């Protein structure tokens, strides 16, 4: 009887672990919006993890023998976790993620501020330099086109004179 109670307890804990893994996936979905295909992949990963947890519970607690009370213990573990701990775990995890996000955002704003100031300082001179170079480049294109046209004309004259000779 004591070995059956041990196996039942192991399956109960396995059910709680499976429910916790499910909550991890729920927290991830609440924190980061996911597209349809990724949801299916995450579901597949969850079911693989759940199968591995159940396999480990059955293998290590009962040497691979499957009994009905193992499934009952697992179901009871999932239900009790969902009723007692799920909301607490999800709400506290989302709170912690929001705090981490805000801290990282403040750090990013503090670190990027000098670059924003430098960008604003050098924006006006950079525009002037850009306009000067754009004007010079436009002039060089015009000069290049006219020189190219002159070269083409000389090439044509040279060909014509060569044909005559």
C-alpha cells in the first residue's frame, strides 16, 4: 500500500509539473503575441514535454507499469494546481515581466539619450553638408554627361574619318 501511495504522490506531482509547464506557455503567450503557426508549434512542444513528464513519472516511480491511479493522481495534480496556484503564478510572473520590461526600457532611454542629443546637434550641419555635396554631385553629373556627349561625338567623327580613309 505504501508503494502505491508513493506512486500516487509522484503522479500527483507530475500533474502539477505538467500544469506549471502549461502556465509557462500561457505566460509567454500573454507577454508576447504569437502568430498562428507558432501557436501550433508551441502546443506540440507542450504535449511532448507532458508526455516526457508522464513517462518519467511512470518509469521512475512504478518501473514502467501503467496503473489507473497514476492517471487519477495526474488529473488531480493538474486540477488542484489550476485551482490553487495557477492565478498566483501567472499574475506574479506577468508582474515580474512588466517590471523587468520597464527597467530595461529606462536603461535603454538613459543609454540612448546622449546619441539622440548628438544626432540633434549634428542634424543641421549634416543637412548643409548634404545639400552642398548633392549640388556638387549634380554638377559633376551634368559635367560628366556633357563630357561623355563630347567624347561620343569625337568618337563618331573619328569613326567617320577612319571610314573615309
